[in-house]
C-alpha cells in the first residue's frame, strides 16, 4: 500500500482528520510529516512511498509549524 | 475566563472581535463603551485573519476563519457567543476538485445586509470568492470570478494573492465588489459577470501606471446609506469613487502624512465621513514620525484632520493591517484599532478621543465589531 492510499483510507473513515492531513487538492500539508518507520516520506517517494509490510506509519505535526 | 466560556454580553452591548496571530479575543462593553471586558483566547495558536459577528440572527452567530499552521484553514461558528463551536463537516469552504486549487487562508467573512439574512461571503487565498446562503454553514465557489480572464496574470502582494475585501450591496441587490491584492478592485453589476474597476487608480510599481488591473488595493469600504460612494486605501494613495468603482479620484495626497497605509473605514452613521491610518512607506510600514494618528474626513475626502488625543505620540512606531480598523453602528460612532504590537485602541466619540482597550495581545490581524440586537 502506498501512503496516498493510506491517507485516503484515513480520510474516508475520519474526514475531519483527513482534511487536516491533506488539502482539498490532495497535497500533504506543508507542516505534516509522515514517517515510514524512522524515515520521513519526504526523503523517500513522498505520498507515493510504498509501505513495507509490518512497518509502522506515524503521522506527526512538524516542528516547523506553530 | 476559560476558553469554554462565551462572551459576557447581551442585547445592546458592543462586541469587538480581535483576531490575532495566536488566537481570537473579544472585548465587550455596554452601549456607553466603558468598562471593556476582555475574553479569550479561543483557537490558541491559530491565525485569525477573518471574523464576523452576524447579528442578523438571534442568537447572533460568530464566524471565525482560523488557520492552523499544521492543519490548515477552517471556518468555525458559534451560536452562543463562543461558549461552544461547530466545525463544518464536511468542509465546503474548499475548492472543487476540477480547479486543482486549495484554500490557504480565509481572509474575510462578510455577512451581507439585512435584506439577505442568510448570505455570507468569504474571501480566500488564492484569490477567490465563496458564498454561503445558510449563514456560513456551507459555501460554494463563485465560478464567474474564479474563471475571469485576468486571473492568469494576477500577481500576489506582500501578503499573498488574497481576496481580502467583499463589499455587498446593502439593499440586497446583485451588485458586489471585491478587492484582490494585487489584482485590484473587481465588481459585478448583475451578480454573474465580473469586471475590473480600477480606472483612475495609479500603480507606480508597474510599467503602465494606469493599468486595467494589477493595482494593490489594500482595503475598500462604503457607507451603507450611500452604496455608490466607496473609499479605497491603495498601496499608494487614498481614492474615492462616486459610482461604485466606475471611476476613482485620489484624495488627501497633500494633506495626509503618507498616502501609504492599509485600512480605510467608512463611518456607518455619517455619509462622507471616513478614516484612514497612514503608514510611512511600503518599506517602513510604521506610523509616521513615531506618532500614532488616524485621519478623518467629513467631506468625502476633500479635507482630512489628524486624530491623536489619547493615542501614543512619542516613539510609537506601530503598524495596523488592512482589517485592523473598524467602526460600530452606534452614534457617536465607535472606532476600534488593533496593532501588530498587540494593542487595541478605541474611541466612543467618532475619533475625537481614544483610549487603550487592551495592551498585551498577540499581533492583531483583524478587528471586527457589532452591536448585539
């Protein structure tokens, strides 16, 4: 599963969370980080990153915001 | 007070909403406008560029355009003066997918007049107009303005490409004006088609100083009883139109200490009376000579007088943003100004004298007021 599909699933189940993660154009918000294991998705393939089986995905507000 | 408490105010009271870079505050007082009570903050940590207290309904409805740096923008509403809030679900203040755009910030929430009690306009960044017909519960994009032929050439101002001002027809007609920084003033006369309406406004920062569009209009205001009379504070210059933007004439160039500034406020009680707050240049953007002064005209911009009693006049290097100055509908008119240094000043006599209502808030982004019915 790619990160984009994961975010689609989150948005489908929790719309208010979904729009906090991505804007209506589908872009990951600038100060939201997605970690695949210990790796920031922005250092991989961004939302096209494939999530390996069994690896935890963490969604976090970036320290750059606020 | 705690964040969960609403504004302590009742019918006849004046409420001043203060949107800041770190949340929403509110001041409330009786019609005498003394003994101001400070409430808030709500939406801690979020930028509040837009707020409105819509008193066309009972109970009055609070609308707030908040932007979280992490989670993006949203318009919240409260029907109990801030004791509780509703977040829209789904969020309709959003661009349709076919546009490929996304709302970066809500710059303005503008209820229409009493003749259209359900209509609320929202101006956003990237510059677009949204309209609600259910008092802010849901919005739809104005496709006519979004599809305007000029749009591909619109350039942003220093704050971004934002639609920051909406000027509805107080009688509820189809005429509507909007201001975009830095595209200029646009109007619709039929409610469908839009046209640039900047004739007479100089844009010295462009090769053609009198372009059809591209002006950096900072703020527009009108008097409710004279809807054809508009005032503009432009990037350079204060302008007046007597025909709802058909033509503009510069005013005050020789009398104001600077023609640069952000807000302009039309006195809702006195046609032809308006207020500006000059700042020294677009590079410095602070009050001239270290003196915090508003300026008032009572003759449609022909002459201007400085208003300074009770305002700091010594080493006061202050900035007021485009929505940081507003007027209430009581007579004498109450005026309220918020600064980027977190101060709010108020006058209960049309600007003749002022006092500090709050002195230690986060940077003020917008000040809006209403009298509870």
